[in-house]
């Protein structure tokens, strides 16, 4: 039995790897193929009369670790420079404003037709309003450098802002001035902790001579995030700041305060560390979507009752996105299509307190929105690929 499990896991992850390396050519998002593979495994095991324990409990753990690694991987690739300020501002606006509009408009509409309390509806709408960097970032690699960079910024910030907003609403029964003041204090504390922890981790990365050095750093990063979550601190801000600092450490050589870090030598270690993060990100992301696909109930996926709501929600998502893309004078094509829901959506949905659950936002609805937005992204990237080929063809 042990050998069979090892063979099965290795085979599934190798298939996931094939999905990942062929995604750039096929334009099919790996998330769709992974969900389908997980669902296939469910039916094969059922056919073989093999039953496994409830694996749903592993999803939040895998999702949280995956989220940390994905944001860290994306931040390590971002370049900090004065000319990037305008891009970051637009990415921040596009990550925040459509999310807020969709959440409050959707909650207001559902509240008007008596689907639950306004606060609970806001909590349930947040997961559906957040762009998944776990799906968007791998897909964006097939786009131009400019579009890829923007998607990394936007989707990473969407994850961060979405988690912060979600936790803010969940932890505050009453939203008033004191709640905002308390939140501001938490934000300041997290930034200060992030600065100290980032410099400390950079020193460890530079000074550790042991042959095992990167895994302890990753474990410390996850530990700091988890401790921040215990005290309701926005831990993803720490992940983003750490990634930006390490990814741009080569630019610190002229700053005396960072001289002890030896930025040039540290840059070599950061490159090696980034390679490990990329490998771990793939492993965690693939495992999460395989497991999520395995737990999918087909009746939820084809539920016509929630499908109409899901389609209406998807139309609202892309209509609002198109509006803000035009407002900020950004390229509507192909950025309009890069708004998938995925790991962060499922993770936040599973984190909704039992007392705040509303029937209209069901698990089936979440799965449908994830699949539909991924399919739309697939079509968009395929069209972008064809347009690029037409542009480079000689006349």
C-alpha cells in the first residue's frame, strides 16, 4: 500500500509538472487541468472501491503555505525603481477599487432581497472579489514583460488587500472609528515587525554557512506569518516587503546602513533562495489544486441554481474591471481577461466563520466562479498569443 501511494503521488505531481511547462504553449491554465486531474482521481478511487479520510482539512494548510510562497515568489521578481511608482499606484487602485465596488454592490443587492445580514454578506463576497495570484502569475508569464509585471503587482496586492479586508470585517462585529484606529495600529506594528524581520532574515541568509540554510529561512518566514495571524496582523505585508527587499538587494550596495549585509554577495544567495521558493511554490500550488479537485462534488459544479448567480457575478467582475481599466488608461486587452479566482478564493471561503455563512454563497458557486474565470483567462491569453503572432509576422 505504501509503494502504491508513493507511485500515485509522484505520478500525479509529474503530470502536474507537465501541465505547468506546457501551459505557455497550450494557453490552458494549469488550474483547470489540475482540478480535472483531481476529480479524475476521485472517480478512479471510487471505481476501485478505495475510500480515503476527509482530506478537506488539509486545504487551509496547503492554501496558506501556497499563498505565502506565491506572494514571496512574485515579490522577488519585482523591480523597485522610481519609474515603477506609476505602475504600482495603478496596480494598487485596480486591486482595491474593483474589489470594494464588487463586494459592497453585491452585498447590497443580496441584502435588498433578504439573503442575510449586510456584514455577513460582505464577508462572503470578499473571497469572490479577490484576484488569485496563484492562477494569474503563472499565466502572465506568457504575456509581454510590461503586462506580466503589472499582473504580478496587481494580483499580489489583490491577495494582500483581500486578506486584510476579510480579516478586518471578520474580527470587528461593529465597524466604527475605534475599529479603524485599532486596524491602523496593527498595520503600523506589522510594518515595523516586517522591517526588523526582513533585515534579520537577510543577515541569516548571508551569514549561515551550514549546508542546510534555505529551508530554515522558509520555515521562519511561515512562522512569522502564522504568529502575525494569531494576533490578527496583516502578515502578507511582511511577505511582500521581504520579497521586494531581497529581490532588489543589489541596489543597496551604495547605502552604508546595509553595508554589513554585503549586498553583492547576498544577491547570489537570494538567487539560489529564489530558485528554491519557485520549486516549493510549484509543489504546494499543484498539491492544493489536485486536492481541491479531488474534493469537488460534480453536483456542485453543474448546479443550475448557483450557475445563474455565478454567471451574473462573473459578468459583474469583468464589467467592473473593464470600467476601471479604461478609467486608469490601462491596456484593456489582454489585462481584462486576467482576473481569475482560485487559491485565495477557496482559502478565504473556507475561513468564513460558521456564524457568518449565507446559503446563497455556496461551495458550488465558488467552484463555478473559479472555473469560469479561469476559462475566460484561457480564451484571453489565446487571443493575446494570436495577436502577438500576427504582429511579428512579416508583411
